[in-house]
């Protein structure tokens, strides 16, 4: 069994570990991987390499552009048929595997339980798949009468020259519903991240702004980058509703295309997962003048802070009072559970390698119950998610990034909210921060090890060095880590638990960590006879 | 309703697949390669494929599933993936040190025309394959066949690379396993040992995807068919392929390459298919059937006679892979159940022929279909037309089960919401008992939950 290190006097210098990791690599790889590892110093501006190609042959945890586009951003919206154009696998693997919960009303469309595919065969690869795609769209329309259809390109589509955008335009005209395509072939980018960007562009172009409906309700907000894994968005909806915020649309969890169509009438965008959705936030600000703020509803303190930040923006006494009332009531519940779990959790060590925001957000949640994060990194983030948006102007645009279109967005003269722009300026003058993601590294401990796109070999070495009490990652790492005697918490799927967002979520997570950090069975891994002297003899053997 | 848009209005579709009863080739190649000892599968394509396949296999087995990828970018997609694969092979041997790398292609690398054989040969001449190490390959275009096709292609790739005929016959048979669970592999080995027939089982995922907790992670677990075993397959007396879809290609390759004659049998699921398997073993191994096997058979027959009243006439819908569905359907019919709806996304002409032969007079109302147009949505629509008493298939059936309130037994791939398949086999007579027990459990649970209180029974 794993024996623990004493880290009560601060984290050990990880240089030795880094050297050991790199020693295994051929020189060129060692040089590249070295730049993706940083021994953190929160007081310094340190550069980390991120959003670059994974080296072939390396066992990475990353997925593809299609996964980011269809799986992550478009997947959680229920009133659209997401039609995957390609061989069957891509649609199959993204079929209900991400735990985006949704709550359609009786009689309302919900296509999320279905997998739709053109199931391309070899003749479609040889002769082209556009005709089959058109037929599939017609058949989907005839059978299901959706109001929108999204078309997702898989690897072969771009190569054989199928033009999904032309097909989408043609079918849109023919059927009279909203149909749009995504060039999200798996190879387009270095990770899922490219797919997020492509999805943002598509949703902004084809959905946002389709309905300039009259405004209803006060304090209108959108929640961006919240995917309702395990019901996270439900908990936030509960809080917003009670406080008096009007949530127009979530991108994308428990979401509908219908709501996204009028999301541009909001007064404020709140960004949870900066990596996957900042593009829409930026474009909505440029076009419609809606400011955005970074929020974090993972952790009780973070939730309180984020609610206060939103209330402060609207500067309304009644709203502020309600928010404070909620915080006071919920924090009392949170504090009670925190006290209960602390004996089991305080002083424990965690590491997390996941996503483009969760590896940061969950550190706050761990901190609340006395767990120290010794090492962390993202799977598909960019430098700004580590170092903060201040580095954006310095990020070198490489060929892979150039590959993904940056939409040029201009001001909508009719709908642009000058009042919000003015409000923003005023608040900024008083020190309120907008568009303000500071990244993961400034908040991490000195000497904690930050690693981007961590791979299998590095994971093994990290466990050996830190002997963490809990490791947070995804399904591919889960049983590898657990076989080493360390419990793993999945932070993509929550191990079929959750919600972990908001106050209720924090309570759920505290309790989950209490369970994981005091699981009895780990003490029974070694059979009792392993610690006894070996018995020599043949008394019971019947010869 | 979870599948609220599904109606009973079946309409011929020529282009749209909804809720597939199959997935793509590479995941099968990855699974097959995990059944050889010391092997790291490698996916030659974009990294999403590898990620999806590892995730699916991990969810199914709750075990580590390791594989590497060529991590294609736009550039490799345009100029070819040769340099990615060459670099990948070199890196894998220096960092992860497997004995064997099993490379499979993807729709991406196949579409651009990468020739795996040529690239792997270049890796050898470039010195990227260390002495005593091996790289094998299989072309697995995702737009042909299904996950079963990929499994079959990798098995063929394995025997083509390793099996060697030295003209010195070895007193053993080759047992080529179709796509079955680690528990099933173990059960096959147990049956072979009861029969007293020496054999090489290929692949063998037992002790690879069902490993014990020891507190220490081992990248290459102790299970899997070994290199000497695979080499020796060329000198075996005979090959028995279990499952036409999964094993025929490898059996033919062994015959062509090493002159090992073969026969293709059904997977030993249920009574008759197991009978045929035992008879084949008895014949090719020149052994008589031991009393212990007779006992096991007798136990299964005994349980069927005892429980016949609960199963008789029950209408069943099944989906999955032909190699499983054919003997399973036969088993159900032998118990006087009515497998009325059967779909498999895996193409193959003999499916229809076999199903007709099994169902023909016994269940004339049965509808069955395989290939690209046969999906779970079609089967669900059939169920909407006239319901069934039992569903048997992979985890995706749970949505139909809940919407239609139909008892559900999980069999097939993937099962991602329950455990058991790794440990408890459905092969052989004992496996037949397991299937019987699982069906009875859900049927009786359904009766207990839904019958009027006055007819609630204590005993059966």
C-alpha cells in the first residue's frame, strides 16, 4: 500500500521528480515536455506550454475536435437533432456518455437520448457522402419534426470534400427549419479545445440573435460554460430563481436552442468554464455590448462570491438583500457539514488533471475541507487558463490555432447596449473586474507542480512521488490510479454523483470526499497472511 | 418518456441511422489486441478515436485500458500519417516498453490511404523496432462492417504475423475466440481442460481485463496469449473458430499460411451450441466426453425443465452481435421462448439464413434484420407495434426498458451500468445456467412488482 509523505511544512521541491520524468523521454520529447511542467511560484509570472500538439505514441488523455464540438458544447441542448456525418463510431461514442442532465417539460422536444448518424459506408467515402447526408436530414425531419438540426463532420468528411455547410443551406431552404453545419473533423485541432471554438462560432452565427423578443423579468443573465453534469445547472437555477435573477439561457446545460436564440437580450454573461465558452462571451460583448464576468460556482465560498458579484453588477438593494439572505442560510448548512467531514479530510492531499477549468475550480472546493492540491493541470486548456488572460496578447499563434476560424464580429448598431457599456465603464472605475480570468497558477501553492496534457507515464511518476490521498481525473485514468491504491474521483462524469456546484453541490462533494478519504477497503488490499512469516512444510498436502 | 419521439410508425430509411446496434471497427481491434500478452494497442488516427475506444472499454470492464495514438493533425491528414506512426512506434518502445505494438487504422488514415504494412516495414528498417520486439497491424476502416469486423481483422493480423509452421505438429488445437468476455475466455479454458484437450486460446483477455487489486499498477498484466503460444499455432492439429464473424478470417489465414485445417462453430451459448462445441472438441481432440461435462449438461437441462413454465412463450427482443445472437436465439427457442425481434448493425449474409433456420417454423412471427439499416430505433418501433416480455442486449436497452416497462437482461457490448460480465461467464452449460438465472430473475421481479397483491407468490 501507498505510504504517505509529510507535507505539513509546505510542498517539496518537485525538480527531482521532473528530472526523473524527463529522463525517460527521448531528447526531443524531453525538451518539449519540460516546457509543459512548472514548479509553481504564485508570486512570479511563469510561462507554461499549453494547447500544443500531443506527441504521437504518447498515451494522452485528450480527445478530438469533434468531441469538443458535438460532445461538449452542442450535446447538452435538447431541442436539436445533432446529426453526425461519418462512420458510426463517432455518433455511438458520444451517445449519452457525458451525463448532461436535462429536464424537458411534458410534450417538449428532447433528442438527447437519441444517437443520429449517416453511418457512412465505403461507397460514401469513395463517391462522396453529400447525397446520403441530405437524405438523412430529410428522414430525420420527416420522422421527428425538429426545429433545428446540427450537422457534425467527422474525420473523413473534410478529406473527401463533402461540404456540410452547403448541404445545410440547401436543406434549410428546402425544409424551412434551422439547419447548420460544423467542420469539426477530429484532426482539426490539437485537442477538444478546437471543437469548443468551432461550436462557439456556429452557435453564435446560427442561433444567438435569432429572436429579439421583448424582455421579460429583471436582472437578465446567461450562464456560459455550465454543462449540467450530474445536475450542477439545476442547483444554480434554484439559486438564481430564488435570488431573482432571470436566467435566459445556459450554454449549455438543461438548455434549448429556443432560449439561446434570445440570449443576446441579456444584461450580463457569467462565464463558468472559461476555456470552452469565452469565445461566445467575447463575441456577444462585441456585437451586443453585453459584458461578461468570470464566476465559479464550484465551492461554497466561490458560489457566495459569484452571487455577490452578479448582484453588485445590478446594484439593486432588493436583489442584494435576497442574495445575502440566501448566502447566510446556505452557508449555515454548508458549515455544519464541513465540520462533520473535516476530521476525515483535513491534511489530505489531492491532485487533479482534468478539463479546461475543473482542475482549477475544484481546488477551491478541496481547500474548504482542508485538502491541499499538490499537483494539477488541464487536459486541453490554453496558457490563459493557467496564467490568466493578461498573457493573451503574448500567446504565439501557431499553425494549429490559425486553423480554427476567428470570427470577425462587428457591432450591431440596432441592438448594441450602450447602457451596459456605460455601466461597465462606471463599475470598472470603481474597481469591479470584467472579462477577468486570472488563471489557475496564481492561486496554487508554492512548489505545487503544474503539468499540461499530463500523460500516462507522468501520472505513474506523480503518484509514486506525492502518494496523494485522492486523484481527480477521468474514466481512462480511473482504474489505472486505483490499481495503485489511490482512490480516483472522476471530475468529468462525477462518477455518477453530483451535483457539486452551488451550496448543495459543495455539501455533496464534502460528503463524497469524506466517503472516499475514509474508505475501509483500502486497508484490506493486502491479505492477512502477507504480513505473517511464510509457513514452510507440507502437512496438509496429500501426496 | 426518455425516448419520447419514438412511434410505432415504421418507415423505410435509406440514409439515417438512429440508436445504432453496432459501433466501429477500431474498438474491436483494440479489444482483440488486449488479449495478447505484453501488447500495447495503437490507434493510427486522430486522438479522439483512441480516447473514445479506451473510455468505452474502460466503462465496460472497470479496468485500466491502455492504448496509444498517432495524434493526427491537419497536416498529417493532408500529407499522410507516416511520420506520426514512425515517431509513435519509436516513442512507445522507449517510454512504455511493450513486447508487441498492435497498430490498427481508422477511417481517417484509411481515407487518406496510409499503408500500415509499408509504414511498419519502414519502422523496422529505420531501426525503430528494438530486437525481439514486434509490431503487428490490421486495417480497420470504420466505414466497413462494425466493431466485430475490426476484432476479426486484428485476430487475422495477429495469426498472420506470429503463426509459424515448422512441420513439427504439436498435439494441440487452436481455439479462436469470437468477441466474448474475460470470464468467457476463462470458462472456455476450463471446459478444454475438463475435456483434456490441449489448446492455445486466442485472444485471451482473462487476467488482463479482470485483474485483482494489489495496490500496484501493472501496465502489462499477466494474462493474454503469449508469443510462443501464438507462434506455435502454426503447428497445431486443428483450429476451431468460435463465431463466424469474429474468427473466420483468422482461421482461414491459419489454413492458408500454415495448413492448419479448421471448422467454424457457434459460440457455445446455450444447450445445443454447447453440445456442438463439445462434440467438435471430442472429435478433433480424439477424446471422450468426461462425466463432469455430462453432469454440467444435465444440470442445465434440469433447470430448464424446472423453470419452463416461467419462460414458456415469453416474447423477447434482442440486439447485439451476430456471433452471440445466433446461438442465443437458438437457446431461447429451445426453451420454448419466442425471440420475436432481433437486430444487429453488423452486416453479413449468413445472419438471415441462420435466423430463418432457427426461427422458421418455431417463431414464424419473428422479425430480424442486420446490417447498416438495422438499429435499436427500428427494434423499438417494432416493440411499439406489439410489445415483448423481455429485452436482452447492451446497456442502451435500459431506455426502452424504462419507457415500455419491460424486464431487461444485459448481455453484449457495451455494458456500462452494471458489473458481472467480467466475472460470470455465459459460455457452456454453466453459462447457460447463468443466462437462465438472469432471465428468470428479471421476469420474476417484474411479476412480483406488478401482480395483484392476492396473487403475490412466496415460492416458485
